[in-house]
C-alpha cells in the first residue's frame, strides 16, 4: 500500500492569522449582515424620499442634536432638524405666524407619531384661523434640560425670527444635575461663580453606537440593554420614566436656582429676537413615581416668568377639566401626553395663549 505524501506544514504565523480571520471575521460579517438587513427593513417600511435614517447626529456643543431631514420608525425632522415633516418656510410667508416650541421629551412626544405631537396639533388650530402657511416648529428633544434648549435656541432664533416661542420645560432638570455631578461638574459651584445653564453632553443619544447601530437601538428600545438610573429618575432613550423613590425628597434648591437663572436668560433671548414668550407649566400626574418632585421645577419657574411679564398658562388645568380617568391623558410615565391629551393640550394653548398673542 502506497504511503500518502503530506504537504509542507503551514508556518505558525499563517495558522494564527487564519484563526484570527475565522474568529473575528466571521462574527463581523454576521453583524454587518444583520445591520444591513435591519436598515433595509426600516427603509422599506418607513423610508422617506430625500431623508436619511437616524434622528440624531453628533454635535460638539450638545453631544448630539436632531439631524436635518431625517427619519426613524415614528418620527421625521425637517430641514432645520425640528420634528416636523414640513420644511421651514423661507422666507416666512406674508401673514403667516411662526411659532417654536422648546422642551424635552414631553414636547417632542416620542410616544406619538410626528403629526400627533401637540405642537403639530397646535399648528392645525393655528392654520385653521390664521394662514395656511403658519407653522409651529417642534423643538423638543428627549432628555434635554433647559440649558440644552437655550443652546439650541441661540442658533435658531436669530435665523428664524419666530413670532412666538413656547417654553414647555422643567421635567429633566434633576436628571441633568445628576449626570453633571457624575461627570464631576458641580452646579452649586457654577452658580457661585456666576454660571448657569450647564448641561450634560453624555445623554443616551450622544453614544456613537446608539446613533449608528441598528442592533444597539433594537436592544435599547426593547429594554434588553442596561438602563442608567439616577435617584428616582430613569434616564433612557424615551425620556423620564416614573420610578417611585422611597420618600419625596422635595425640590433641590441648587437645581431650581440653575433652572430659574437659565429661564431668565431664555426669556431675554426670545424678546431680543423680536418674539413673544409663552410659558406653559408642565402638566402631569404627581401621584406617579417621582413626578411630584420633577414637576415642581416647571411650576416654580412660572413665578420667574410672571415677574418678567410673560404670559403663563398651566396645562394642569387641562387635567383638572377632564371628566374621565385622568390617566387617559398620559402615557404610563404620567407626564407624556397621550393622543387624546395632546389634542386637548393643543386646544388649550391655542385658546389661552395663541389667540390673544396672534390677534
């Protein structure tokens, strides 16, 4: 029987290289295939001509900001990165009103489709009685504090010169302070040094993988990835979630002072750019989770706004007037308006503020 002739043995370095290719290359190919398939599915189901998938883009100052002309599974942004399907009309049409609403996720309304968010419902009311080109631009962003909102407004207002600016803010101040503290930044020290409006750049959307990986988004959105929790306030991609603290800690005076000082600067900026400010006290169900504390910052800020002769209205009047189950007006968080609640809030803001300011 003839002996089998063996070929020359592979050098060690080639064996190592081959092993690495198998061990690393194969998983990478699988990951890229999953990512590509996910993007294809999203594009097929939700793709919008002329817009790119992914709402967030890197921003040096803010960490991340809404991208212009973007979309995801339930949202679209326009040419200025507002959560509107329709681009900003430039120049502003004669006789039309331009309104910008700033706030966190309770303004963005992540739980509703773009056109069902209260700023867009408010736009419907405004157009019905003014001009078909009047616009209400949704400047809300998940987890943004008033400092984030002011930083964005400093870019928007000089360019867009709105007629009215609505401030619906205050729910994220505690979380912002906690994140700054984790970064080694003291709001108390900043206030003593005459500084205010500091904000974290390390929100969930600032993560490169969160902005660019379909797999990471899927894991986060389905609650599989770990969430970051901070003292009765859950910090996540969907904004504040009611998490009940053991006791009500009361309002934090340092956080409140930072909010109030930043609010004063915000109001001055609005007026400097020729617009009328409207302050809307954030509505919600204080009996749920940490809401009793979180809602206080917005209510306290109303006193600052009143002292500056700003029109102040209280969205909790909507809750009080509703005859059914109050929880019908909100999602499970107790601060994010439901489809029903968003419509009632839009009617309320139009009736109590925009009608008088737009006459």
